[in-house]
């Protein structure tokens, strides 16, 4: 195949963009939650990412798994008495495999169609958390499908679930979400990025693990926020741009109220002010804004929040919310 182009250079001078694909953005609505629907959504998102690679950006992809990890957990619980249950860390690992493969294959097919030579690799990633992180006693990360308050309270009563209202969209199960501290496979990810590969990593925030005193690793039952893990990875790789590809066009002030107003551009000081004023809901937009602040205060140049179909335009400054230092 001599006519194959080599795009998306591995030139270390070309800007590195970390694109965090929202787990919720892979699910269009409650009628489109199946594996095939998610595969289609991953394919669609990939079609918007490939042109970014072709423009010469180095791209690293991360993804969420909130809805998907909840589905696996629920399936495991429904199978109680028939099959072993699946520990939460394994649910995360399962979603990394499944979603990582879907995104990787979608991109591989897209590059093939375009005649672009590009290695795409999805890495099962472990992320270290603190055994004593307060979130283990205070679950906050929404997972699984949306429920009515009545259904949620019933699960809380009968199944011991922790439940919470999610950004005015309904009730969901919540699980512990400790802060990510270190990416175990970082050096391997770096080597692959340097070799010119498009890497998919820290899926679902990474599999939560802790260090034992002897330095060995053990899994822990939690789901790390993918926004925080994406920020950690972006900083560790020295990325200049961090994009949250989610299911809303822009971050807004007064979200879901009659005074809702799009935010086109804001700096870190404005982010802090809006956070203090409570404009960004816990467990959804808030972690993106908190991660944006961390990224920009530690060397990142720009954070963009937008929908998959606006990715290319957003990088050109046309769509989305742009956050700068
Ligand atoms: P993802 O899977 O992409 O992380 P989330 O559901 O966690 O998606 O975050 C995106 C959601 O954040 C939106 O669908 C919206 O309901 C919610 N949200 C909360 N506050 C805001 C806000 N101020 N502006 C925009 N969206 C918000
Ligand atoms: Mg989220």
C-alpha cells in the first residue's frame, strides 16, 4: 500500500491534544443504550476525531464509563445466585476493554477509509488512589441508568445502593470516586505516543488501585472520575489542549433554569467564581471545570468543552466553551 499517507505526525513539536470522550455522550438517549448503539456512537465520534489527527495534532483519547459501568454492576447483581458477582474494579476494567476496543476499531476503520497510516492502541490502565480517600465513605459518582426518585429510594432500601439526583436529569446510583494520583502505565503510554501511535488510555478514569506497603498493587471498589484522570494524563504527557467531548454544546451559567446562559469563553478566575456560585453540577460539569483549572494552572494552554460533532470546529475556535489561564 504505497499510496498510504502518514498523518498525525509524531513530531514532538506538534501540539498534543487529549480528548476525553464522555460515557454519557456514547449514549444518545434511553432508547439507544445497547452495545450496538454505543458502537455506532463511538464510530460517529471517531469520524470527528480523525480529521484532527489529519491536521497534524498528536491525539490521545480517554473515555468515561459512568452509564456502562452501572449496567455491568446491575447485570452482575441481577445474576446473583446464578453467577459470581463482578467487583467494581473489574467492572471498570471490563468497560476499558469494551469501550476502548470500540473506539480503537472505529478509528482504525476511519483511518483505513482515508488511507491514513496510523497505529491505534487501547491500554488497560491502572490508576493509583489513596486507600483513605474520603470518597470511599461518601459515594458521589453517578453510574448506570437514570431512575425516578421512587425507584432510586427503593434500590437504596432493598439493595443498599447509595443514590443521588444527577444534574436535574433524574436519579442515579452513586459509587465512591477517589482522586487519581498516579498512572501505572504512564511510561508505556508515553513511549507509544512518542512512536506516533494514537493511544486510548485511562478509560473510565482508570482501574482504581492502591499501593500496599511492599509496593505491590491491589484493586479497590470505586470509579475514578474520568475528567480528573484525563487531566492527570494530559499534564503527565505535557499536552497543550484538553477537550471534554460531552453531550452538551457548551458549559452554561444557571444550567437548566430560565436564566441559562452559554459560556463561550472564560478564564480560571471566572471558573472559580462560577464554581463558588454553584453553576456547575456535582458529578457532571463540576469535575470538568475543576479539572480545567488544574490543567491550566499547571502548564496547560486551553480546555474546550463541546459535543463530538463540534470537535473540529471547536479546535478552530468556532464552537464550544473555551477555558484559558
Ligand atoms: P460525560 O459523560 O461527558 O462526563 P456528564 O453527564 O458527566 O457527561 O456531564 C455533562 C452533563 O453536565 C450535561 O449533560 C449536563 O446535564 C450537566 N451539567 C451540569 N451543569 C452544567 C452546566 N453548568 N452547563 C452545562 N451542562 C451542565
Ligand atoms: Mg461525567
